[in-house]
């Protein structure tokens, strides 16, 4: 079990840090408690406000300059987290989420900052152990971190120097961002490298998801963004509920949803700013489904407790289920008049069965079928199943995406149909690769969370 010993009062230490931050928080937009709330603004603006007045720190400065007065905030397996580290991480959280902290909400930023720092120390300790045992390189280099920083700056229409200057203007040293990026990049590399190669998302899983999505398309659908607070990470359900309530208050005051999700959410959608796309009832926990049914587009939910944590949901849009199903079809066919003899039909059937056996997928169907003399291949486009000819309608309704029909006889020939896509009218196309990527992300996120719980349970963590 994790051995967490409080050597001195965390409340007293927290009061010192909170007071120091409030005293210097004017550049970060701190509001007094009770300030008028602004409408929620879920769109993601630049991660930090561009500031050009302050000079950028040297590009090579990856080593922190620490004040003489720093003390110990926590010890993780003999690895020290200082009060300077903690205050810097709090500033980074506040700056990158666009939150408006108050005297009451700053302790939550302290808690999240401390939990993040502890997790990152555990991750880096584990990665160093793996590097030593397996003689391999996992931990991100300084050059890789600079490359990631350049990407972040570009996304905010800034040069890296201006991006760092914006942080410096808010009292944040560049090493704070560097170390967060180092831990995140290294851990993701390790999880994906170790478990991603072993993970196999079977075609049966993908097809089952496609079938479920098609069946659910007749139900109301919701476009949502989510923040999920893992109770195991935040210190229990009470702490997760309290933290979620404070985040909702920050979001209502104008903190960008995407930025908050990236920093606080434990969901696999965190990297995408919490964007979960379009979902139907049954894809989220029942407690979330019940709330979604009551929300209107543009509304933010209150904290929603579930089995392992707490959700915050922002409903972007909502649409009614569609009754019609659209299907994308391709075919390989042999022309046969209605007067063709039974022998001619049977010969055509044998030829099409051979072509069907050679077809691997929809993408290569036309090229594969076109190699056989007398076989015509083509894309029939997308149509509602109800509008198809009676001969094609039954096959299109029964087949799943990626499946091929048996040869179908019509008045003009013999046909093998391939269902290349299915969706409900008004719904997005159900994409095979998107489903595979989504399932992979969910599995790797679950693996990472379990891995971290094991590391915490076996660690010696002292909070000062």
C-alpha cells in the first residue's frame, strides 16, 4: 500500500503558497470571490496570452534556477518536490487553463499541481528503472522537448521565444513547462511502445461497434466534450466531487473547456481537449446519459458522480435520431440478359465467386475485379436502403460494413455487392479507422491508469 506520511500540516503549507500566489496573481487575472460569472466559453484560445514586452529566456535554459527560500512540499521515493516546484506548477495550470482563481479555488490548483508532480516523479523513476534494466532509451531528450514546444507555439501562432516570454511574464520559469512535457512525452511513448504493439483491436470488435452505432443512430445523439476526474487519483470521491464543482465554477467564469480538459481530465479524450465527438445513449455511463437527456446545446453540466470518478459534460449540439439508413455500395458484375440460360448463369456465378474470394476490401475491389475478363466493377455511391432495387435491398440491410454479398441475379446481370459504409441519415459516416483508433486510445488510457495506480500503491510518498 502507498505510505503517505504528513510530516507537517499541509493546510499550513498550503496557506503560505496560496497567500504568495494571491499576492502575485494580478497578471494571471485572479478574481475576488463572488465576482460576476461570465458565460462558458468552450472554444480553445491560445494556451497563454501572447506578451511581447518581456524578453525570452535562453533557449538552452533547461535547468531550473531555484530561490534560496524553497522548502520541501513532498518526497516521492526519496525524490524531493519543493515548494518552488509546486508554486510554479500551480502558475502553469492557471495560465494554461485560463482559469480565474479565487481564495477558495486556489487550493484545488495546489492539489492538482501536487498530484501531477507526484505522478510525474513516479513515471520518470519507473522509466529510468526500465532504461537501466532493458538498456533502452525512453525518456525524451532536450531536443525532442524543444520540438514539442515549437509545435505548441505554432498552434498558438507564436514563435517559441514569444511563447516562453508569455509564460515568463506570468512568473513561470521555462523549466516548469519543459519538465511537464518531458514526463508526458516519455510516459506516452512507453505506454504506446510497450502495450500498443501487443494490443489487437479485432475486426469483430470494430464491426460490433459499427453495428451498435448504426442501431443507436435512430436514438437522440449528442456532441459532447468531457472532463473526467479519476477518484483514485484525486484522493477519493469526496475530493473528486469538490474538485469538479470548483472546475465547473471556473468554466462558468470563462475558463476554456479544452484547456481545462487537457490539464485536469483523466479521460483518453484529454489530449483532444475533452472532445468526445458525437455519441448516443449507452456509450457513456447511465448517470451521464440521464444528464445528457436534460441538457440543451450550449449548456454545461454540474458534476456527475459515476463508479470511478466524476464527469463534467459540455453539450455542444444535439440531434434527433434518423429513421433512414444510408449505405455506400460497390459492385462486381457480369452482364446477363433476362433470357440467359441456366448454364450461362451458373458459369457467371462461378466466375464471380472466384472474384469475390480475391477481393480483400472495398478500396481494392474495383482493381481486383477489373482483372477478370467479362467482369465489370464500379462504385454505386451512397443511397438510402429503402430506395434500392428489391434485389439489392435485402443484402444491403443485412450486410455489415466490409462484407460482400453472394451473387445476386437481376434482369440485367449477376452482381456481388460490397457494403463500404453505413450511416443513419443526418449522421456522420461510420469510419473503420476512426473506430479502431478510438478503441485503441481507450484501451491504452485504461492501461496507463492501472499502471499508475500500481506505482502509487508501491511508492513511499511523504507530504510535508
